C-alpha cells in the first residue's frame, strides 16, 4: 500500500516535470533539425498510376489526403517565404490522378502553380496543363475556363488564348454573362486596368477561402496603387508643362488645382513623389512592403 | 535495482531461448541479396539503397519485436502464472516492470548491434571501403534503438491494464500517430481556427514524436548528424520513457492480480 502511494506521488511529480522537459527538448530538436535544413521528401511515390493502383478502392479518400498535403506544403513554404516549390506539381499530379473530379485541386492548384514567387511556383505552363486536365474530366464546369483565361491573361500574357478560354467557358451551362464580355474585351484591348481589376474582384467575391481572399485583396490594392501612380505621374507631367518644373510634393498638385485633396493609397496613406519625381507609395504604407516583395521576385503586378 | 537487474537478465535469456535472435538470419540474407542485386539494378545509388534498406529492415524487425514482445512481457507471465511466484519473492512490482523493460531493451540492443554490423559489412562489400562519414549510419541505428525503447515502454504501459490484442493496437496506433506529429505541428495556422490550432499544438507535444529519431535520409546521403541532436534525442527518449514507465508502475501496482 505504501509502495502504491509513493508511486502515485512519483507519477504526479514525473508527468508535469517530464512533459515540461519534453516541451523544451522538442524545441531544441526542432531547432537542430531546422539548422541542418533537410529537405523532407514529401513525395515518396511519384507515379500517379502506381499510387492509384495501390490505393485500391480508396482513391478518392487518398486524393483528399494528398490535397491536404498540397495545402500544407504550399502553406508551409509560403509562411517561410521559400520560393522553391518543386514538389507542388508531383503532389497535384497525384491528387488529380486519384480523383479527377476534385475540382478544387485544379482551381487552387493552378493558383499555387502559376504566379511567380513569392505567390507561387512560377510554372504557368504546368498550371495550364493542370486546368486542361480538369476541363477534360469536368467539361461542363465553366469556372475552369475562367481559371485558364486567368493564367493566360496574367501570367502568360497571351491575350488571344485568354480570350478563347473565356469564350469557350461562356458557352458552358450556368456560365455568367461577363465571360462573353471578357472574351471580347481581352481580345480587343489585351491587358487593361479594368479587366485586371474585374478578374481579381471576381476572385475576391467568389472565393470562400480567407487566404485566397486576402491574396486577391492584396492584388486589388497593388493594382489600384499602380493605376493611381500612373495617373499621378500624368498629372505631374501636366504640372511640369504649366510651371516648368516637376512637383516635389503632392500638395503642389492640390495648390495647382489638379487634384482636390492629397491622394491616398487604398490603406489611406498619402502618396509621395520619389527622388525621380515619380509618384510612389509612402514609406509608412504597409503596401510598400508587399510591392517591394513582388518587385524583388520580378513579378510585375498587372 | 539489483533485483530489477536480475529480472532484466532473465528476460534477455528468455528472449534468446525463444529464438528471437533468429531474425538476424533473415536480416543477413536480405543484406547479402541486396548487396549483390543493387549493383545489377541501379547506377550511382548503391550506397543509398543499401543504407536505406538496411536501416528500414533494422527498424521494422525491431518494431515487430518491441511491440509483440513488449506486450507479452507482462501478459505472458500472468498467463503462465509465473508472475505470482516471482512477486511472492522480495521483488516490487515496479522493479519487475523495470527489469522486464531493461531486459527487452537489452535484447533489442544486442539484436540491433548485430544487424548494424551486418549493414556495415554490406556497405563494405558495395563500396570496398568504409569512410569516416559512414559513422552516421551508426547514429541512425542508435536513434532506431531509442525509438524502440520508447515503443517497449508504451507497449508495457498498455499491457498493464488491457488485453494483449488491445495493447498491440494501442501501441501501433500511438506509434503511427507519433510519426505524423511533425505534420500536426506544421499544419498551416491560417487554415485552422485558433482553438483547433492550440489543440493540435498541445497534442503535438504530448504525443511521442517518433519522427525525431528518423535520420535515415541523412544517413543514406552521408550527411553529418549534429552532436547536439544526438544528446537531445537521447534525453527525449530517457524523459519520455521515465514518464511512461512511471505511469506503467502506477497502473501495475494497483492492478488486482487475483
């Protein structure tokens, strides 16, 4: 009886102290593992056919698991700001082979694959391949044509193919009317602020995923900044014509009656004129960091 | 402690008598076959294949022994009624458990060391010489042994309060979950609600993290494992085994053996 009690007391002492030690040790082990920067092999089997054969009748379930791994892989790389997304395609390849009707894998997968770093893997060619595979398996789903047009428009800058994708999608059941309008507009104008704004706004409005919404919102804001700066530069040219010198501050434009008030970016921070006399984001604006990040990875925001 | 040592030594003897070490023959045959075959079927990855295959075999064989024998450590003694004879002597239940644990870990250590020797011989056959960087293979084997000790402790804990079949299922389940602890911790925070995120984080520290002991890929590519990691993993295994064995002793001391 005495022995039983002493063991119970020992247990009460050992469990909290032990797990506190485990907690601390695990942090140390994680740090060590991170320092040796081992690339964990996320894809042991790279053959979709083999994985499908091995999955027996559980292929759809396995597809869900693989899709979760895609999200985790992309999310982890994204959070750590790592540009190397080499395993994204094999994971998506296996996911869609396991379940060809998993539409979300084509849609989001293309979104992960297509944009250049830091937003994606910079492989629009693979994104096109993925969506076309999705269209083949789900020919009536018009949103896939929208995604295809999106990749051609933003990342490949192939406006004829973008227009063709929008037009083809507009013929599908339940396709929204704007698909046809977009097809004509992209064919006639190529890239334009209104079209880009509309496409990102559609992503923002229709997506239920918070991270996709956040990404679309950021693109919308940067797009607005780009257009604002373009217009402010035009006004600065006008000011230079009238006064023989470029404006050094935004208040110069206000005093000249070219704008009503100090122009502000989408987050409410006033624009400024940079050293080259061009309009740009205020140093205090959080959007500046985003803009610099995209410029660093040479991804021109349309 | 001396009494636990006697139990440990007898557990080891019993395992040897039960022909547990016969698996070494299987391992030797596998290594010989792989060493000969790998040169015929692959180019440039002979060492990688031999090391990966060897370490995997050591791990799988060790797992089978640790789970099945670990669960049987207590239940077999009860079934054969030898436990009652033993406990009638001046041996505490906790000492009996500790001795059983140490005995099986000793068996696994001997078994694993013999297999490691076999693996090194196979590497020598394939590479014609061994380099200093090959010591990483021994580190990987040591980590496997730490992992196996933790599994034995878990199997022992479960066998103290449930049937052998359920104890096997619980151990296998916990081992499988422990392999994905890292995944649990790496789940993107953005896609989870804050309570779920906190829950998975806590769970990831409570579950035994078996992925800590996996350096097979590093060993296969001859990459150095830092000394600090060896020390931390050793401490991790010791602390976790202490927690589990204390819990097992607490459960077993209260168990009605009538």
